[in-house]
C-alpha cells in the first residue's frame, strides 16, 4: 500500500534529484523508496534493482569456466598488444 509523504528539501536539490530520476528512467518516489529500503536493510544489498532489457539479453551470453582468471587473460592481452 502506498501512502503520500511530504518532505521539505532544498529547491536546488529537488531539481537535481528530478533530473537524475529522469535520466535513470525512474520516478523520484521510486528513488526515495529504494533509498529508504537500502538504509533499513540488514544486508545493505538492494534486490529490487530494475535491470534493463539490454543487460538481461546480454546476461549469460558468454559461458566461462569456474576457474577462468580474467586478470591473467588481461595480462596476456596486454603483453600481446604491446610486445
């Protein structure tokens, strides 16, 4: 159940928050709600983050072994690039 909440916040900060909400394609209410959930959660992990369809489509596209060492692979790439 949603309930209305009135907050007194500096005008400049409200404008910045509205712009941020618009850029992140979320409502200001959603941002505040998620922030309060984060503050009051025991684990401090936000489980309700909306993942964009593009990221969902990319998720799992590459399968790697459990022992894959990305740092070692990156070192190898750099050595090949600059050798």
